[in-house]
C-alpha cells in the first residue's frame, strides 16, 4: 500500500498526481499532529483569557460579526454554520475532483493555523482513504469568503448529515456513520469556519485542470506533428536558431519537441513544392509555446495555493495572535484560472484550424479525406463539430474574475468568482481534449493517404504513435458512423501513455 504523509513540507503538483494516480492512502506526520493539537489547545486557552470578541469564534459570521455568542452555544454556532451554508445546486462535482478537495482541505488545515480538532482532520483522511465522496454541487460559491457552499456540502457528513457516494451507492451521512460505527464530530469553536472558509473547491478544479492542461500541451505537439506530416509541411519554422532570436521558453520548447518527434522522417525531409505553410502549422511554436508559458505560470500559483492556510481567522499560537483577515479570498486563483482557460482554449482553436486545412483537398490529399468524395461525405462534419466546440470555449473564456456582486449586507463587498472561473475552465479543458481528438482522427486519416502518395515513412516516434492509434481507431474507407470513432479517439488520447514520447 502506498502511503503519503501530510506534513508542512511543500506538496508539489507532481506529488499530487502520484497520490491520485497511485491510489495512495494519507496519514498525518507527527509534526502535523503536533501543530494541529498545539493550535487547538492555544485557542481553547485564548477563549478563557481574552475578554474581547474573536471573529467567528465567539461572534456570528459575515455581517453578523458584531453579535456575541455565549460559551454554551459555541458548538451549536459551528454546526448551524455548516448546515445553513450547504446551499449548493446544479451539477454534481465529479468524484475525481471531490477527492482533490479532500486532499487540499486536509493539507490546508494541517498547518496548525486553523484551530481544528485532530479527530476532525483524521475523519477527513478516512473519507479520502476509504473512497468516500461527499456530494458537492458546482454552483453556489462566490469564491470570496472561501468556497462556503461547496465546502459545507463536503463537510456535512462529518456531522452525520448530507450525502456521500460510497462504492457506487448514494447514501446519507447518517447511514455512513452506521456503516463504519462512527460518531458524529462535535464541532468546537471556530471549527465550522475553518472547514468552510478556504479555496479548496477552486483549487481542486485548478489542480485537476492544470495537470490535464500540461498533458494536453504535449499531446497538441504530438498530434500537430502527425498533421504536419500528413499536410506535407515544412520543418524550417521549427529550427532552433529561429527561436533563439525570440527566446520565449515555451516557444523554444515546442520547436524542440517537434524536431524530436520528426527526427528521421523521410516525409519531412522530402523536397517541398510550396514555400511556406499556413499559420496553424508555421506558427505552432509561437502559439503552443505561449500556452506552455501560461501553464507554467499558473502551475506556480496553484502550487502556492495548495500549500497555504486559507481559512479565517488565522491563528498564530507562537505570536499569541488570532487575526481576522482575508486569506480565503479567491482572487489569486480567479485571475489565473481565467488566464489558463484562454491558454488551453487556444490549443483547441489552432487545432481546429489544422483540421480545416487537412480536409480542404490540398497538397494531393482527397477532399474531406475520403477516397470517393461526393458519394461519401468523409470527414466533412467532424470539422463542424470541432468548430462548434471551439466557439463554445471562446465564449467560456469571458473572464469571471472581473465580476463582483455585494453579499452579506455589504460586509463582503468584493468577491472573486474564482468558483465560476474554475468550473468554466473545467469545461474548456475537456472541450480542448475533444478538439485535439478530432484533429487526430483527421490527421491519422490524412497521414495514411500521405504515405501512399509519397511512398515514404515518417519518424519512428510518429509511426509508432499512429500504429497505436490504429489499434483503436480504424481507417475510414467509406462513410460510417463517425461519433463512435470520435469517442474512441477521445478515449485514446485520454489514456495513452506519452511519457516515453516527450
């Protein structure tokens, strides 16, 4: 069994990917346990010694911050907070993202700045380790005082409330507790706020999308290389000296990837009758490269976020401070998730343009990539599908982070809408995967025609990649139902191991 210890050490995105793919179990390091216990004990003592109200600990929340709560009602205050804030609606958050929400929440409250009980953190770890997925909904968060509504749904089962999915069944929090002989967690002062404040809804979508975006960026280079060979394109735009005089890192890296992918190809080395290629081929280092640079930047932001305490107030036992501030505000994520959506959408946009070039009956390829056009429509309509998806992604790239609406009677008068940026990004990333799959469907078809025309072979890397693809997706001789092939193509690029290619 693989174990990952939660500790104050920085959690990298590579480690997150390994935890998720390797079905790791979580445990708390001794240092994390000590920090959690120390913070909780400090807060209990602080409440006895301090006469002044402490926001969210001995007061109400939001605009109710001036209402003091008696000692006898502090636990009920926290329970009421979780129940009243569970106002999510819309589509369910996919289980794979709920799992990341649990991981991110556990990491965030384990630093010893949140005031939670040790048993609360350990119960969340049980959820993660046992494959228990609280039912969370995609709509309801402003991305300001943290992801209040989604995190309330995530934490309801701690109280024996709400619903979870376990072993494919939807069951109540009460039934879950009976199944594992668990008692409800009795929340102590500040705990409900610690659980609900935070950016773990946004950051979970962010982690999922950044990991997938990095993969799609590499797939875009590979699929484009198949398209370039099929289109009988030129290699000169990928020469290193071109990019050293405009040395953007992503641009240089993209050109290097293409050269590696096409090394040894007879097709790329054959004499060309055309002087230059359309921008969707010739400018790939500049376009794919810009997306790579954006992805790298957003990676650094997300890494910082998942290694942060993002609830409020923040507790500093060593300095004897409990500070009400704004670490729950999602603006650092919101702006960058909008940015990432644009970067990933552009990978889809230029991909659709290459598909359009391939079906145009140019450079010896048959119209719509079918041997008998007219009787057969061939690959006419997959390009329509790609164009439709690309257009939707462009609409989804309207930034969410520039919007704000007052809430909580004006106390929370600027919100990030990072939650909307996150769910829009999720759709853009999945859209781009589909568009690249459609390009590959066309590229492989055109590639097979090109090999017949030229009687030459491509590089070993490209030949092997297309050979693997052909095991899943057949060459189209005459018209057939294409949505099935599109689905197979999507499945291929989502599952294909590309670690030995780039």
